[in-house]
C-alpha cells in the first residue's frame, strides 16, 4: 500500500479488492455444516448431492477470492475442491460441466 492509497482524512484504508473473505469463509463453514447434516442413515440422495455442490461452489468462490489477492490457497481447500469435483463428477478445468 502506498501513501496515495491512504485516505486524506486519516480514516480507515480502503477495502482490498474482491469479495469479503470473512463473508466467504462464513459461507464455506455453513456449507460444511449443511453437508454434515445431510449425511447419515436415511439421508435423501438429492439432499446429499445438493450439499456437496453447495460446498464445492463455496470453496471455489473462496479460493478464487484468495487468488485474486495473490494469496495462497490452503492445501485443505484445494484437496476438498478436488474431492468434491470427483464426487460431483465435474471435469477438471470445466467447473460447471458434469461428466
């Protein structure tokens, strides 16, 4: 951050570019909880699949926001995305296309 990026009135610095990471992390955590509650005996397959898709999309959005800031994406997030893409039958490099 340079001196020109600081506000003239001494107030808080402008928000970094991209979506709010805290809000995205909240969505990831909520999607994880939903996935955990959708599994188990008697779980309806449609609900399980929907929870997996929601978690995969939340993780991909969070990872994209980190990349936008040139921050590293945690390995757990990367591996969870790969696992969920496999479970949801999403081809690599084609995030919205089912195999």
